[in-house]
């Protein structure tokens, strides 16, 4: 029996249906593949890597940074998903941590939330304010708001009533978000030092020859620069307190060096000790006019609670410790033993 021939319309319909099914199958397959790529843990070269995202970074540059650090991402897929989630419109610059087991979805979410690693800067005990400013200026993740500001302008911005910035900032490690202002670090350090000084001054020993917390800060800065071993801070402070009580010159080299400023070439000469400056404690009595460094909490504590001692002199032994003496004759013997024996 003869079968009826299919009409052209029927053939076309079956072709269209078949094509639609193929397209649907491809779409479902592609969607499934994208879902797997989005949700499966990313291959990563180490348990933990960091990527640096600079201000204005594009999604493709971030994908490149991920691949450079051993995170195997499909760049095109990453770019598409980053744009879909609007990641780059308000992207926060900084360092991002990627750990083993994270999915592409997790990476996208971390970037979208701006979950950067905290940045740190450490201000070292005994640094000068100039050293601190240089460290702030060199930090790659700090916004340099004070770059063109004078010391007086910085103090005014901080609300400080001092005329000189030296000593006013607490040595410590400060944690901040990338892109924070260097002025904010200075503000934190200033407030921390004022708080430390106020607490120490309230607990000071009786009958100190110091008239104010600022004088305690000056003495603390000298102690900071003179101390080789932390255990000797209070005794060194005691020597200087004894000299202040007796009206003896402090005769401390670090103050002379500070007064020389950029003229100091690393070698303190006899002519430097006899050339008068406001910071030369060989030619002038009492404390210098300002601190000579940024003293830490331990030196501030030593300045206001010095160790009771009869010593009036000390000299470095060459091993980081000091030899303390009560008389000039005893001190001269110590100088010959520890300082001059190899030079004669």
C-alpha cells in the first residue's frame, strides 16, 4: 500500500524541532558546564596565595593576576561573571587572599564585598619623626595626604598644641585598610602616645626633677637612644635623673647627634661636643628643648619611674650592656677598660 508523502511543511517543522532540541541541549550543557566551573573548587598552586588589586583594575587584569599566582580561572568566564555581579564598579584596591577550596563564586563574592587583607606599618622605637614620615611615604597602600604638608601643618591637622613633632607619636604596629590616609596613621600614633604619657605621668615617682609630662617625654627619648639592653632602661633613667637633681650636664651623645641633623655623617667628633647648639648637653645644662626620638612605652615608664641608684656615669661595654659608676675616677677607669684599651 502506498504511504502518503510528507508535506514540505511537515518536514520543515521536524527540522526546526530537531534544531531547537539541539540548541536546547547545547544550552543546557553549556549552563551545566558554567555551573560546574562556577561552583567547583578552583585549581590552585598553593594552599594560600595573594593577589594585588590596584585602583581602577579591570576584571581581565584581575583574572590575569589570579592566573599569575597559580589560580586556574577561565579569564572569559571570570570577566563575564565579574561584570554580571558588578564587581569592578566599586572595587576596593588592596590585597586579597585566595585559599585552597575556594570556588569561583567565592572569589567573585570576596571581590564584590571588598574583603581585602589588612595592611600594616611598624614604627620602630627610637626612630625620629623624619624616619616615620619616610616610612609612611614608602608604604604602597597608604594615601599620601601629608606629602606636601609642613610639620606645623601636620600638627595643626592633628589638633596638637606642640611646636615640634618629635617624640609625639607612639612606636607601634598600625593596621589599616589599603588606601587609608597617612594622616590617619599619624592621628592614631599621636593619640596613643598622649595616652601613654598621661598614664605614666599619673603614676610617676615622687620628687622627680621633671616639671611636666613633656619633660618626661624628652627624658624618655634620651633613655630610648642610650639603652642597649632593655633591662637597663630604668637604671639609665636613674643616672640622668641624678644628674638633673645635682645640676650636672647630661652629657649624652645622642642629643648632640640630633642637634647636628643632616650634618652628622656617622662619626661624632670632639669638635661636635664643644660646638654649642640647643641640643648639645655638654655645653648646656638641663634637658634639650624637645625630644630627640620617638620613645616607646618602656622608656616613658623608665623616665617617670627611674631605678634608685647612686650612679652618675655609664659607659658602653661593647656587648650591648653598660658599666655604671658612682664617681668620675671609677668612670674613667671603665672608659679606659671598655673604650680605650684597643686604641692605645
